C-alpha cells in the first residue's frame, strides 16, 4: 500500500504472536503495523481453516447470482446482499446490487466491458485490500489539527469486484487463474556492489548514498512478460515489447488532490508540504481516482496481448500561485480520472527517469541485470525456476500490473534491508497485491446457476443454551414412598408410583429370552457399552426387541416392545398399555409392546438381534435366575455402598434436618407475641421443636426431587438415601 511507512516488518515465517511495547522506548509505525498484521494473519488463517477457501453464513448468504435475461439474452446479473468469507477475509455486500452497478466495479456498459449474452461462463469474485487515505475519505482527517490539516493514519479496505471468465466448471476457472500469472517474476535489491573490487577497499559509490532513510517502492506499471529481444513480436504492440515498471523513494505516498482537469492543465488543491514532498518540472506523475485505482486489479491472462496501462505524464510547467500544473500531453479522456470530483481524483508522483521513447512513461522491465535506481540502490528482476514444460527457454517471467516490492534503505548501514543468501541478495516474489478468488456460480446455456458458494450454520443460535437438557416427554406424578436402592440421579430419592397403578390393561404375555452370561468387563461389541457391566449398573436403555435388563438396574427405559420391568428398578414409567409394575419398582417407563430386557446387559443397541426363546424360559424373577453379584464393580454412575457410607449418610440425613428444624423453631419463637410465648412456656422443647422438626423434615422430603443436588446436600446433609443390606431375619419374614 502506498502510504508513508518506515518499512514493512511482518513475516509469517517468523511465527511471531504479538508485538510487545517497552517502557521509555521510541514508538514506530512499523511495530504497530506489524501487530495489526499478526492479528489479521491469525484471524484469517483460523477462519480459512474452519470454513475452507470460501463459504457464506446460512443466515446471510451474500453474493448469490441471479441472471437477468432480456429476450433470452443475459443483460445483467443480480448480486444478493450478505456476507462471504474468502480465504478468511470477510467480504460484505451491504445492499442488493448487480453486475453493472456493483459499488467498486466502475464498469462502462457502453465501452469495453461486455457481459456474455448466453452461457456457459463462470462468475467469480475478486477480493483484495487497497489503501484509503484522507484524500479518498475526508472523515479520516482530524479537523481540529487544521483545515486542511495534516493527515494521520491511513486505512486498509477490503475491496471486491464480481467478474466473469469463459468456462463451464471449477476446473476451467482454476486454469484461468493459472494463466493470469503463470510464472511470477522475482526481484532482488542491493546497495553495496563491490564487483571485482576488494571488499576492504570499497569505493564511495558502493553504498547507499542517500541523505535520509527511504522506503523505495518498485511497482509494475504495464503487465506481461519481461522485456527481451528474443520474444516474438506476434501478439504485442508495435513499440511495447514487454512489461514496464516505475519506482518511488517515498513508497508512492506523495499525492496531490485534483480540483479540476482541463486538457493538459491540472488544478491542484495543494502543491505539497515542503520541497521534499512537492512537484518539480520533469517529474513523472499519474492521474488516478477511485475508479482507476480499482481497475488496476483487472484480470488479463499473461499470454494475451499486453494492454498498455494509462501512460504516465511528465510535468512541464508549474504555476505555484494558482496551483496549476501543466503536463506534457493532453489527458484526452473526457470521462477519465479527474472528470468526476466525487471519485476523489489525485496526482501521484513517481521518481524514476523514463526513456525518451517510452510509450507508457515507465522503465522497461529487463531480467538478469542490475538496474540502477538512485544513490547506489539497484534492483534485479529474475524469472522463477521453470516449472512448465511448455515455456520457451528464452521467455522471461510474468509480471502483473500493480505488483510491487518495498525496499528499506538506511543511512547508518549504507545498505538496504533485504534477505540474503549464499550468492548475495535473494530474489523474492512480490510483496503485493495479494488477490483472492471465489467462484460464485457457473451459468449454463439455459441460464441456470450452479456451483454457488457453500454455506455454514452458526454454532449457537440466539437464545439457545447448549448446556441445558431437553425437557422430559412427560412429567412423572408423585407416588407413595417405598424403600428403594440407590438411584442413578442424585435427586431421585423420592419414589414415584406409576400412572394408573390400578385398572391398567395388562399386555399380552411377552416372549422371554435366554439370559446371556455376564462378561467380567464391558466392551464396545454387541451387548456391551464400552464400560464395566456390573450388577449395580445405574442405567439401562433398551430399544425394540432388546434383552432383559440387569436385575439391580436403577433406571430402565423401554422402547417399542418392552416387557415386564426389572424387579429392583427404581424408575418405571407406564404408557397407555403398560404391564403391571413391580412392587419394588418406583417408576417404570414402558412403551406399547416391549420385549423383555436382558438381565446381563446394561445397554443393547437397537441393531442387535436377540433370538427368541420358548415361553418356558426362565424369567429374571424366578428362583432359578442368577443372583446379583455382591462384589463391588465400577457402575456407570458410582454410588458409595459401604457400611460406613450408609451409616454416615443416615446420620447426616437425620442430624442436618434436625439442625435446620431447631433453627426454624427458634426463628418462629422470636416472631411469636409475648402472650403466646407465656402461654406455652415450658412446652417449647416438648411440643414446638418436635412439631417443627416433623413439619420441616416432611417438607424437605417432599421437595427433595425438585431440588438441585447442591441444595439437597445443604438441607438434608446428603442427596443419596442410605441403603441397607438385607438380613436373614428380613429374608425369613419374606
């Protein structure tokens, strides 16, 4: 970008993550610009890794192409509003537009910008970043510094243009991109060039001799192949035999706002701040505006005839009083740069000396030779290593219009800052402009658009909470409390009876299945769930035709054909045609006609096939069924079952509610009037405290299923009811 920078320091190969300022140090523009470049590189790389080369958000898919035919001929292309990410860059179209009215296209429908009347052809998006200064956007300037005051910082803007090329597939578009710059040329720079002279006795001219530090900019003016005498004349103009370049010692940042243009006379808004940044007779200038600046990005294959860029003009006279500048030739174009003040026209100064017979006012681009710029600074263009077999040995590299290199020159070292290799300065590709492309669609002969950009959904929608569980299908109804073993969920200590416990229609007798032997540890194979399947497994989820659940399973969820529930299941929910619930089961979840679950499996996938057994096979409730194992194994949700844990749980669930009851009783007594307290004097400990204890404890037990685990621990001391081993006396009593 053509701004007044000191140098360009960002290098992605160094993998810097941040620029860290130090106290008491000089702050430079290069440090701040490198920090911005680091963040942009990280952000855009992340987005590109996540979304790919190009993608649009599904809720705002931008740049959708809509052909607009007129009598079977395509006359325009509609472009939808929205967003699109291209190589990680956010590209936005604020409002619906079209091919001819796109905001930064500046296309002339009556000139040389035709649109194919019929398909097939490829419509694509070209994206790059361009510089915007206070000349293009006056709001950037701080008016408090003066009117007109000095400009401060510049801006980088993501620019985009919708274009087309011949082709009918993505492969054709890839071939088109390769033809734009098939062999990008390289450049090396130096200031010290001893040649055959002893390096210890360098002549004075063998160094950078400038009086100030500079940032040189070498930019391609007319694109094409390098200038060589061996190139065929066919396909080229009569006098232009190759690419040309221009250079500036101020990074092309010396510009002058244009007020009006009349023939060869240009009226400027200012002639510069000082003698170093002003205009002199003999300078080469370029007349630009917003339209011409964006048209630099036009895609022209290198093999085609190179179109000469708008010629640079030479200053022949200056009138400082009226700020009039006379150029060497009439600008000619009645609607070119300078004719529309709304496009912010300006003159840009270049510092090269063009040959007298130069057609475009630039310097011929010749490879494999050192070209002098000024004050000892030299550049050398080189072709890249040959990779295409069809490239003639005598042809040079390809150079695209607008490609540039930045060369910092420093007076302290008397040299330029440039990467070096074993053979001296290393040739490098252009520092810019970096273009990004995305296919927007392929129009066939019928005008149908295919291959639109991919879309992606947001990770989280507005108002959604990914951590919140889905609400249950039905709300369980409270049931009388019965003894139950520990349950899977820590708050499921209150037992609920099933709906319609009496009067429910019993289902048909289900077919039993033969119990399978319990493996010592679970696996991911058939009948396993990848974890240990112990007798104390907390949850079993069955699908249609699943095997029997484990006898001590705490939760059994039946699907389409569930049979009778597990005797010791803690949760059973009945549906319309539920089987008779087990007396020891708190809640059973049945669906319509379920098969009997397998007692040895904690979870059976729906795809597992279970062979049928005859109706006389053993049920898990018969005496012949295997007794649950008493050895402790790792359940799906481990619960403490040791005697010490049960005793401690019982103590906590007794003492903690008692303490809360005592506190409530004390608070109640504080709020009673003195007449009441005098009447019940002496009965507080005998009546009030036990009464409050009973009420509080009953209330807490009733509210326990609705309380979160942490609140259950605070109010009841534990969120798990104790379980007690069955004694011989209990077994004898039946």
